[in-house]
C-alpha cells in the first residue's frame, strides 16, 4: 500500500508540474496581457508602461518569470493580484467556501439520485421507468448546463417566483434558510448532468453484477431479493463507482464555472472568469493550480478507496 501511495503521489507531482508549465506559458503567450489594462489609460506614455512592466517583473524572459513564480509558490507565496495587490491565497480562500458548498451539495444530490435511478433501472429493466430515465439522461447529457440554468431562472424565479434568481444570500438576511433557498437552483442544475452520468454507469454496473454466478448462488441459498440486492449486487456494483466519483471532479469544477456565472454565485469559477477578463494572471494561475490539486487529490483518494474496497486490486 505504501509503495502504491508513493507511486501515485509521484505521478501527481509530475502532473502538477506539467499543468503549471503549460498554464503559465498559455496565459503569458496569449494576446493582450496584464499591461493591456493600462494601455487605454488617458495620458499613459511608453516610459510609464515600461516602468509598470518592470515593477510587475514582466520585462524579464518568460522562463525566468516562471522559475521565480514556481520558487515562490513552493515557499507558500502564491503572489499578489495585479488588480488590487491582495495575496492570491487570501482572494481564493474568500471564494473557496462558496464553491465547496455548491460542489459538495451537487455531488451528494447526483450520487444519491443517480445511484438510486441506476439500480432501479437495472432491476426494472425495459420498464416504463427504465425507458423514461434513459431518455431523460440522454437529454441531460446533450443540452449545455447554462441552458438549463437560464430555463430554471426563467421558470422558477421569474414566472413562478418560487426561488431567487441568483447570488448566494439576500443582503441583510444571511440565515441558514436563506442560504439553503439560494442553493437549490444552482446545485440542482450543476447536479443534473452528473445524475445522468451516475445513473447510466450504475445501471450498467448493476446489470453486470446481476448476471454473475455468485448472485445466482446467493438466490439459490434462499436469500430474499432485498438481501441479494443490497448485500451482494449494490456492494459490488459500487466499487467502479468510487473511481467515477474521483473522475467526476473535473466535470463538477467545469460545470461550477458555468453555473456560478449564470447564477452570480460568488465562487472560484466566477472569480476565474473575472480574473481572466482583467488579465489578472497571478489569480488565474493560483486558481488553476488549486483546481489541479483538488482534482488530483480526488483521483488519488478514489484510487485508494478502490484498493481498500476491492482486494483484487494489486498494490505493487
């Protein structure tokens, strides 16, 4: 187990390094750049632009800028925002709770509903429920998240006036119930695609397990259908789903970026788009690295849980 863990950690560190190199290069080689926000300032001269570039360290060769940035990052200094000179970690931490709350709620909803739909669809194969959920899953996977978000706002906020159209809370009424009612639409919209994915995978995994010899043996021993389903079928069908949960993190992060923008949710996804628009590269790189760490950590944890749950996995 220790060798397996060290091997996965080494792979994760190499991937993080590659993400940092590619991300830094793409951002700094893109048209515009951090200085473009000063170019339209009235009375801005070339000498003043050169002075600002020197103060920001942008007049040095790109490899030197990267080495300086990665060295400070390893020491815990993620840099300062070009926009307001605030520490990057402080800015990210101010938006972290909102994103984790949205992602966590969405993931719980998608796992619970997707698992239930998948198991029921497999046990009621070719029934009306199975056909209906299959069609619904295909529709959910085919339509963009932002479209669902806008339709939800139009129907439930503008027409029915059941739910707020956006934001995380009502100013002056920051209660638990107010947070909860603001969370309903964005979490359900973000969970919609993942529910479809979980239900399809869970249905396939359950059908594969149901046809195994040990399930027929369990039934032959006289076990009730409920015990066979919960003790043998679901338990074994959930093992590949653990890996799926880790692999879904990039999808949820990408969906959060869109969902937070549609619902003006003050999380890291919205911060990423705002920082990208302002060419605030230290914040963008900080968010990129933070997201990469979350994704790799989720994948590593999922692999470890699979190794614990399934004795057949070799941990060389």
